[in-house]
C-alpha cells in the first residue's frame, strides 16, 4: 500500500488482494481495490484488507494539510 506525493497531492495505491478501505472525515467509506489509486484529502482512517473499524489496532489515521 504505497503512499506517494504527486504534484503536491498524496495518493494511496492499492496493490493487495483484499483491497484497502478508507473512511474520510465525512464518515464515507471508500473501498480501494487492487491496482487502483485514491487521492487522500482532509483526514480519516485507512484499513488494509477489511472495512474500517476504528477500534482495530491495524487502523492508520491520516491528515493532509492544505498548502503542502
């Protein structure tokens, strides 16, 4: 699950078999499937391989600040 900075934007690229799930600050869940890219904006949670469960120890929290 590489995270890249491209042209001042942060992009998550999923290369897994089970996908990656993202929950934005607006509480919208997004599934990112194999060989897909997703631009990260604002903040939220990333869960590799399963739906987002905020209580999980495998959750990644992110915040992207404007002006980066």
